[in-house]
C-alpha cells in the first residue's frame, strides 16, 4: 500500500493512457476543459482519493490537481486551495488557460455544488461531463484489468471456503459474518462503491430461501428483506433449513477495482425446478461469453438470454419472481455498476476492454434464489475471459 505524498500514484504511462481516454471523448463533444470532484473519477485519474478537484484540458491532454485535503500532497501540477473560488487566481498566476466549454459532473453532484462551481467559471459555457467519464472508464486499460483479475483470484479463494464455514443452525446473517470475516482476512477493502445516490449495500448480499423473493427498493438483480428498514436488502435472520438455497453475492474489492461473483449453496435436497433454473443460468453465461465481441449490441445479449429462458419455460422466475430486475449484466470496475449495461433498451455497444458482470438469476418460491454471476473481460476475436472461477455448480453445505 503506497504512502507516497505525490498526488498522482499512477505511472506516467498509465496516467497518459487514462487521460487520453477522457480527452478524446471531450474533444468529440467540443468540451475544452473539465472539473472533476467525484471520488470514483478522481481515483481513476490519480490512483488515490482527495478532497478537491482535478482540472483537465482536452487539447494538451494535461491535468492539474487543486487539493483541500490531505494537506501533505505535492507535485508540479498540484496546488493547495481552501475553496474552489481559489482556482481562477491560481490558473492566472501559472499561465493556465481553460476552454470556452467546461464540463462538470452534474449527475454526481448536488445542485448547490453545481451552482457554486458554475459561478467560479461564470464566463464559460457549462455542460455535463458525466457521460464522457462513464464511457472512458468503461474501457479498461491493461493495468486496470490486471487489478480486477487480482480481485477475482482473491475473491475466488474465499468462495471456495464457504461450504466449510457453515454450521448447523446458522442464520443467513451468521453465515454472512463468517464469509465477510474471511474476505477481510484475505485483504478485501470492504467498500462497495455504487453509482447512484439511492443505491446502498453492505459487504455482501446473502439470500436464504424465500427471503430471496422479498422485493427491495434498490435496483439490484436480487432483493431480500434486510436486517433493518434503514437498509432493506439482503439477509434478514432467516435460519438455513433443509431444502433452502443460499445465494452468496459478496464483496470482491481487493484492489480498488472489483469483481462481482455469485454462487449458490444448498442444505439438503432442493427442487428439480431450482436445479434446472440454475443450469439455465450457467448456460446463459457460457453462451453469452462465447458470442460477446467488440461491436455487439449489449441489448442483443439480453435478447439472447431471454430466448434461452423461454426455451426452458422459466420466464416467470427470471431475475426475480414477485419483482423482476430489468437487466442481466453490467460493467464493473471502480464502481460495482458501470457501463455497459446489459438490458433490453441499452444503447451500449461492446468494446474491447469492457469488464462485464453477467448475472442471470432465478427465484424459485419455496426454495430460494439460484443462478451464477461471473465477471468477464471483452476480448477482440475471442470469447470473453472469465475472471471469477469458483465452482459454478450448487455445492452442499
């Protein structure tokens, strides 16, 4: 873990590559400059989190950091500030010019923040930069893919231990605590970075039996009642009983970049329909991994999944039963829900370097949730590479 005082922890080559992803898209949209203050985007462009701002110039592929905290950061393009209103004077003192059109993160910032920053650059045209950053981050560099792959290796090692963690009489929360302990011991950072101001989740979503059929207010593939109304998702204290499935969707953030993986376990025999649905999920993942290539429409993958589900006659249970999710996959990286989105109305086109979590899941009343989730890398002229390799079959507890 780095303790460097340098603001930029990325190598010069990696910084240049990531900046070029952003500035190329900025130039396409005629955006001369961008001011960034969202933690995920700052981490993407520096390798650390700061309280402050990054200013990007699309023409020179340059970036400057204006830092409030921590106070010990340094570098040739780092400037200490107390407030954003300090930025224009610093730019003038250092001969730094900005474009006529300045992008702000309108989707990720409060109205008061946008209003304040717009006044700082009141002589410039203000526009939204979020779509540019989402698109840039959706295509991972080789360094980012290596970090995600490392998370996948370590997450897989923990998942292989899950059957040995179960003890008779456990509740879903009991088992979740043991899984989370193993994750933390393996180096999991614990944090789920989620895009969207109404999306919340703790370290893991463990669903036992019919709790999987409890609708949640969050836009996740699976719900669950949760342990408290303040976080209404996931485990709720259900005792693991014979004939129940136990779906585990636990945190894979070991490097600042996440993998997303779901596996299912069972105590005793479960219904034939549940096993058939689980195999259908595996078939969907394997089929989509084979056909996904750069240039493929994301919605085509969704349509292919629905085709397989209907062939099995399982559409009533697909992506939920009482409440259905409207997607079967999503990009993953610094945040757990990035682009592209695998959904029926998605406009996303797959690109080489996309990292995608596919999660075709089912809820079978009386049994629980079944299905797998894997994280894949989109590769040119080849099936997607799977980064989450724990056993896919339903294992016994």
